[in-house]
């Protein structure tokens, strides 16, 4: 199975609004990330654009429908189409989420939470093993944002992620905004979460905005807030060489706005790593 080498850089999501920028000029990023399912097709303009951008920049395939938490196992057709895309694009890596999205007969298209139990761990690890074997490569899995917990939970989310990574050999995509959102909703210490994550298994970091309220919602429709920047600063110096990305999926701003945010991520990382090394 192909391993996932460390890659340090700063990138953005390749959204339709930015196709022209990436095709006609040099955008100041080190990589782009795309939603895998949007390109798991036989042809069409988006796939042609992705192939043209891939000739210039490394690409990360980030999925939302693998459903490694499904008790019914993985969808064969989805795996076949994902492998075809990965073979075609040769991405830096392929990632998805620690969640479930479907039953045997219905796809919710939502990233639904798992009970953090040993039984769920066994099901997830079996699914991760199968996905990685099919793809012929190690994958990354992202910590989800969550809005409920289960009374039968037997461990914390960070303990679950650490054990999943140890058992399957997968790597982690650490979404800093999701940690903050879940910490607000469930009352845990986000710094304790960071301390419980095996830093050597983290290969990528996501930063995004959310909608505040009595329940904090992960909406990706506004700039990264100061509290998430502070949490990123606490994490990044300890993580070593990782890929860092700003996510924006709604209320898409001019590209220059996201590049300014990305510059802030670069500056925080440079400062934090110097301080951590002293």
C-alpha cells in the first residue's frame, strides 16, 4: 500500500468561481483540494479543468460520501469510481470524513456522527482497511463537526481517531474549525483534543468559518474567526510539515480575500514553529 509522504504547503479549494484564475494565471498556492464526488465522472468541463490545473499544481481529493461509519460496509460502485479518479489525477492523497452518510437504501448527503464505541471502531476500521486496499494507498480522515453525542460513547473523539489511525495505518486531516465547533457544542477543552491527537499522523489541516449561536454550525461561509486562528496557532507548531488549507464552500468571496487569509495562516505557522523549536 502506498504511504502518504509529508507535504508542507498552503492551498485552497478549487471552486468553480476560481477556475479562470487557476487556468490563466499563477495563483499563490502550493496545492488545491477538490471534492472527489464532483469529479467522479467520465468527462465534462470540471474534469478537464482539474486535469489542466493538475498539470500545474498538486491536487488533493477530498470526499464526502465514502461513509466509513456505515454498518452496511462501503459502496462498491463508489470505490470503483473513486479509484478511477485517483488513478487519473494521481493526487497527493485521498481523504474523507469520520462519519456515515448512508444506509443500504438511502444516502443522506450529510456527515452524520458515530457512536464512539468499540463496536463502531471495529466497523470503521474494517471499512477503512477495505478502502485503502482498493485504492492501493493510505488515506486521510477528517474529524467531523458534531451537534450531538451518544449515551453509549466509550471514548473521546480524539481517542477514537488515534486508535483508528494506529489500527489501519491511515493518516489524519485535522479540521481546526471542526474542533472548535464541537468543543462549543459539547463543552470539552479544544486544547485537550489537540493534545490527544497523534501529531505524527496528521498530514493536513483545514481552516474555515462557522455560524455562531446557541448551537455553533460548521457552514464554511465566512472568514476564519479569531478563536479558530488561536487554536490553529496552538496546534501548528507541534504538527511539523503539514498541508494547510482555507475552506470556503458558500458565500464565495473574490479570490484575493482567501489569499489574504492564507497569508495569515502562513505567518502564524512560521512564527509558531520558530517558538516551538526554541
